[in-house]
């Protein structure tokens, strides 16, 4: 005789938790970006690491954080990601750099995580800034 068990589905936590509230507490910097590349959320850690004021990245293009020499290629990579959305490290095997507000660059590791919210797919971008790798480049 086969026995069937009924499992009651209950919320894990009675406290409402948003994606933004979880990312705000993360150890690494975090962004939420829509498929068109607009920053919808930047954790305080992200703003601090990239030298922006809290809230300053909201509504900006994510390409603002990409050094100019990589920007055009990044747009293509971002568009291809929307066709093949899956959790993965960005630029596996490559050295990645983020552009800080003051023009300096820092070496980073980046993970991309698509999250479905209603009809929209959002991309959770986690950024690990490698310590001691801040660069100041002079433009000639």
C-alpha cells in the first residue's frame, strides 16, 4: 500500500522580507538591474565601494560602472545574457574592472543571478571588490 503525505506549505518567516532588504545586508556589494541595464537598487556597500553617495546609482545605466574601454563590449554581453538567463559568474577566467565615480578602477569578481518578479526579469549583480587593487589610470 502506497502512503501519501500531505505537506502544508507555510511561510518560513512571518516577517515580510524583500530582495532589497536581504541584499542590503550582504557582505559583498549588490545591485539590482533590469534587462535594459538600468540600476534599480544599489546596496550601501556597492555605493561605498564604488565611491557613490547612497541612492546616486538609482536610475543610472549599469554601463556607468564599466571602464570606457570595455563599455561597448559589455552592452553586447548584457544583451546576450537576456537571451540566456542563468546564474553564473561574469567574465569567467577574465580580469574584470569596475569604474568608480572618481575615475579610479578596482578589480572585481561579479556574479549574475536572474530573478523573476512578476512579468519582469531582474538581474541581481553581486560584486566582490578585490582589496588593494584600486587603480588610477591617466588618459593621454
